[in-house]
C-alpha cells in the first residue's frame, strides 16, 4: 500500500507516475530531480527510501516497470557502495518468487547490469552451489523453506542497508529461472550459468511499452 511509505516515498511515486521517460533516457542525471536526496544530517539516504519501495506490493502496481527502469538507472554509477547494490540485488531476487514472466525479465536484466557494473556482486551467484551442497548434507532435497531459513539476508530490514547482510548471502532465488517454463525468462537467465562476468548491459526500455 502506498500509504505505508514515508512522505518522501509517496513523492517519488507521484513523480514516477508522471515523469517523462524519454528525457530520463537521454539524460540519466535527471534522476536526481525525481529522487530528491535528503538533508546531509539525516541518516537515511535516497537509496534507503527507494529500497523500501521494492517489495511484493510493487508487482501489482501499474508503474512497476517504470520503477524497475529507474532502479537500473539509479544504480548505474560504479561508485555506489557494494553493500547497497547487494541489498537491492537480494531484494529484487526475492521478488522473483512471486513475479510474473515480464517482471522476471526486467529483474534479470537489472541483475545482469549490476554484474557488469559491480563485478564483486558475482560472488553472490558463485556462492549458490556451495550453499546448496551445505543444505544437501542436512537433507536429500533443498526446499524453499530450507533456503529461506539458511539465508542470512534480512528481508525485514529497511532502514540500514548494510544490516541486511546481503553481501553474506547468495542469489539462490534466481538460479531456477534458468529452467523456467517461459522461454524468454529462461533465455534472459542464461548469464547466470556463465563462468565469466557479463560484458554487455541489457536495455529495459522495451519493457516500458
């Protein structure tokens, strides 16, 4: 519910619904006009504010693809701290447990782009197999419940992104998408099987149509 968001989040949502997509595509720096940064004396930053919007309810919003697009642009700077990008990565990954194919495609493209810009995040992918082997020693199968219980990521933490423990986690939620029934989803998820870091960023603009 939009009413659960802070005043600043609601301002972001209003601007998100009415902003000029073409202008943003031509000049990503205009993002600052749509995501106003808080005063320096406030511990919360614009990254924290936008992060609170990335939850299951966004999947039901008409402007969800605009939000996905802006998150991609928003995190385009390589100077964004690793713990921030990792928190967003895990938050988006968790959404895939409930998302429909078109949203899955958007999320996978953002993840691909984050890997290109922030190679350190690839460790969250590479850690999945190790964690799976660990779970298999305790049980013959790795159930969703087991993954959730063993995941150090704190999905409830919405104030301190470092406290989410995203950097200590792994993106186990995304790996099954390589075998998704929808061919476009499976194709978009192919990069998760590659040993090397993706070299080319994906474009999300076609999802806005």
